[in-house]
């Protein structure tokens, strides 16, 4: 029986290796996008369930881009479901997020560096796909090609959107700093 092997077990261990290799990036992206650790864990679990379901159809060389795309889509779907469950329309949800993004709470001031707090808030205000591109490039350090493949955007578009997103972030941060210095 020493020559007998179980192919399903080999697949499972290859799958486990793939999960181990990519789980930190998936979880990190989901954490930034969802701004909630529990929800990010739910997203991560859902992404790897989908990977398991599609494991025979995905080219191993492209799994990283596939995971980014699926993570982003699961995050968006989960936020939409939350919106529907709360009975809020998109504009009301955006207004709530904008009002929450105004002044930092005392807890945030005590726990965080002011610049980091402002930067995260400005990042949250970026429209899609600018926000995703900044997270993937600046925070998770993905290559431009990976980002383009994951978001289904041409390479030049990724670069242009990243440039515009940086410009938007810089402008928002300058406005915040100007308000603080005049206050």
C-alpha cells in the first residue's frame, strides 16, 4: 500500500499552503476596506471558501490577482448587504460616514497619531477604484500589474488613478492641516 496515494489530500495540502501564503494580504485588504476586524475575518473566510470552490479553475500564476478581485467584491457585497439591512439608501449611508469622519473622538486622539487618523479618514473618502488602488499599492505594496489585473484595469489607468488619488489625498490633508492651524 505504500504506492497508493490520495489525490484529494494532496490538493487539500496545496490549498492550505495557498491559504497560508495569501491570508495576510487578504485579511489586510479586508481590514482596511471594512474598517472592522470581525467583518474582515468574515470577508477573508468567504474569499477562501470561494477559492476552494474555484480551485480547479484558477491558474496558480494568477491566484494573487484573483484573490484581490474577489476580496474587493466580497467587501463591496457585504457593505451593500449591511446597507440594505439597515434600510438606508446609499446617499444617507455616505452622509453618515462623512459626518463620522469630521472630528476625532477622544479615544482616537488618545490612541492614535493625529496624522494617521486624518490619513485614514481621507482614504475612506476616496471614490472607487481610487481607494482600492491606494490600499493595494501604498499599503499592501502590490505591483501595478497585479493591481490592474485584480481590478480589471489597464496598466496606464492604474497609474493615472493612483496619481489622482494621491493628489486628492494631499489636497484633503492640506485642508485638514490648514483648519487645525487656524483653529
